[in-house]
């Protein structure tokens, strides 16, 4: 089982392309600044992309349309 679910993420963003773009930018930002919006032990994933998707799912990243 993949967390967070792609179906849940696509209710937040309009397309898979936008989802990839947002998560890649946030993962790069986390890598460069070492700023995380959740405590490190609260993340399910250990990789940046997974953590970015978790933040998006939790509503910590706002998507403007």
C-alpha cells in the first residue's frame, strides 16, 4: 500500500503532472533548506518526494489555482 493514496492527492490537485511538479519542488526545497513542516519522526516516508506528498496530503502545502 502506498501512502498517501494517489486518489486522495488528486482531489487536492487537478492533474498528475501538477502533483509531480509540486512534490518535486517541495522535495528540492526541503533538501536545500532542511526545513520540514512536520517532525521528522511523524513522516511515514524516509525520502523527500514521499515527505512532500505527505505534507500535501496533510494540507500543509497550499495549492493555488
